């Protein structure tokens, strides 16, 4: 039996919207049928580039289309929770890019709505899907590697509102509620143990952006593993996140889809999954969960503990 194509709307034609559209090109049985962006000319340009038939400036215009099965939200952080609820209320499965929310009460509201709707709702915690981190997770599950410490550096040079393509943003990024979310979730996932202690310090707030540009976070899991996380928007050097895994049987350093051991020798992770593209793998899981009528890895319920930790850290910093 041939399954019909899943028809998807994508909201947000910026840097991450392009990443999802590029990934979906490699996934059979999925068709992006609607693109939403407040900038209509940009939406039309991207839609032409990817062969998308419908464009809109308002998410509700896409949600009202009966052929749309699911939505991927690549919109500003501050809109994630409200738009995720909007999608669920419209009866659409939804994948929201990280973070799920920038306040715990909003994350809890989305989780409650998902449970009552029975729809698939997933958050784009991409590090769970990168082959480098999957390689570590497979060894944790096999019992051949026990995490003792993660040392993580998340560094960008972002003293103004620019996106990953260096284009102006209409919203302000956040070290705690966005970038720390990747590591807080990944640490608990890789340790296989919930976080029981969390502490944070931050540097001065930026006078215009109103956010801390430097931050340090220390975490401890119930099984004794610890994590140190340094974050900065002031770093003028290699950009992105470097994860050092220190365990009982080895040391590994992961950066996106690359992995080396403690002696800087490359580890081949090309056979870990069907792709080396973490975003594509994330999308594959979302669509598979819809077809198989199950909850996905990185469901909003699974990642909720991360946002509870972020909330506790925010309370400390205030």
C-alpha cells in the first residue's frame, strides 16, 4: 500500500526555515505545501526556490487549509508556545524549534494541550539527533560508556540582533532560554539521569538588548554526573558549541555532526543513522511519529524537565 504524502506547513523563512526545507528535500512522502512569513516578498522568494505552492503572512491562513497535516515552527522564540498551542487547537501535529517556550508556565500549557489532543508535538532538540551525540548515547545504552562529566562551550559573536546567516532579526536571542536548553536537555539525556542540582551566574546585561551576554551554568545529575556550561555572545572566535564528554572508558569531543576522541582522532559516525544532517534526522522522527501514531523522541513531554531546570536557573539569576 502506498502512503499518501504528509502535507506540511512551515512558519518562518529565515535561517532555520531553510535548514528544515533542505532536510525535507531528502525525505520521501513529505510535501511542504504552505510557507508562512510576515515578510511576504521573502516568503514568495523562498517558496519559489523550494517549489511551495502557497504563501501567507499569518499562521492561521495555513492552519485553515484542510490539506495541512502538520506544522514546523521556525519563528521567533517568544512566539513558540502560543503558536504551538494554535497549531494543536487547529488539529495539526506540530514540531516547534528549540526552545519550546521562554517561560515555564507557557511550556506547561503546551504539554497539557498536547496530552488532551493526542496529537504529535515535538520540540527540535537537535543534539539528540546529531550522529555524534547518538554515537555516545548508543554506548551509554549498551553499558560500555558511563558519563562522568560534560564540559560544554557555547560561543557566538552576537552583539546585535542577527541570525545564523548574519541577517537582521526582529527579536532578541537568549543564552538561557535558547542556547542553554540544548545542553541542559542533552546532559540529562546522555547521563540517563535527571538533573537534581543547577546553579548559574551571569555577566552584565547588554544596555540595548537587555540580556546577559555571558553566563556560566553548573549541573549535577542524580547518578553523580556533572556538567559545566560556558555561554557567550561576546566570543570573537570559532562559533558554535563544543561538547567534551568525559567518561569511565574514554573522552570524546563533539561539534555538530563531527566526533573525535580525547587525542583528537576522528571517529567515523557516518553509519550511525541514515543521514549526517541532524535537522533532517529530527524531521524524519517527527514524520515517522505521525505515521506510526506514537510519541516522538524529543516530544514536548520528554523535554519538559529541561524547561523546569531553566526556570529554576532564571529564578536564581533574578
